[in-house]
């Protein structure tokens, strides 16, 4: 299907300060002001992927659509890599991404990392969530859904990130999209640090919840580490933070 992204005429093309301003506007402005939601809703691939996730998906509509846009129109522009999701909970967003990847990118895997037993210890200096939150994930039901959909590109990884990430990165090798959706400061920090060395040039690092009122811990990690320490500028601040992993150039 031909692209239905808004052209954003007059915006300079190319990379500026570590972000592609035009592409960020196409997705963010397009979703918020440009009527892009209606076009996505008519896209058969989006409808099919959303139906596959069904009641297991808890991402906001805007966030899910933005990930869809990244996969649908932008991942093919950068080197091939796999997708890693930190914080999968019921697995709906992982199913959604795996369904889209299966249709568009043969050989691309989605690694879905979670305890599937609730949150670990949180940092009560900054996190509103508590250990044990989101403990109602049903791993058996999730596996049954994946089997029914024949999503052989979706790999569930159960355990704490610090216990599983090394093996995931060894298998993946390269990552083109990291979806960091784990709400609390320690987990967000570890996810970013753990995936950063494996991002392809121009890869997408998406923080799902760092702009939510209940996730100031996630926000603090983005502010202190991603922006201040690493000097990254966001390509989108709406509907969620999106950063690019461009290699340093002289």
C-alpha cells in the first residue's frame, strides 16, 4: 500500500541533532492533528494485528498506532534488526508487533521480556507502582493465543531483565526497535542500558510510559540518562517518547 503519511511540506529532510524532524512530525502531528488515525483504522494490516492482540492489549490507541507507523513505514529504511519489548504484561502489544513483523519483515523476531508474575521491587523515592503490581498476567492464555495465531516469530522470555537480557541480546544480535514499557525507574534504566549497545544505526527506542502521570520514575530515567547523560534528543514527545540510536558521526 502506498504511504498515507502527511507530507509535512516545508519541513527540512534529514537528520538534525540526532532525530529526523520530518518523520517525527509525520507520525506525531499526523496522529494528533492530521487525521492520520482514520487512515490507520482503514489499514487492513492494522485491523488484523489489533484483532490478533484483542483483549490482551492494553496500550493506548495512539501509542499502538505510533508503533504501527514506525513498523509500517520506517523500519525498512534502517538496517535489519529484531524487536525487543521490555515489560509485556499480558502480551497484547508483543502479539501486535509480532503479527505486523510476520507480514512485513520475514525473519524478524519479537522478544517479549517480563516476569509475567508482577513487578519486582520498585524505587519508592520516585515510583508510584509497587512490587507485585500487574501480577494478573496469564502466561498459559498468552501462549495459547500465540499458538493459535501461529506467531512463530514471537519469543516469550520469562524472568527479571537482569537475568534474561544477556541471552536475548546474544540471540538477537541487532535490534531495530526497543519498546520499553516497564513503568518503574530500575527496570527502565536496566532496559535502556541493556539494549543500547545492540541498536542498529537509526534504530528506534520507544519509552511507552515516561510521559504518564503514574510513571515519574520512567520519566526521570529518560531525563537523567537518555537526555542529560547521553545527549539524545527525542524524535517524538507525543504520544510517547521516541528516540533514535544514530551512530556518532564526525
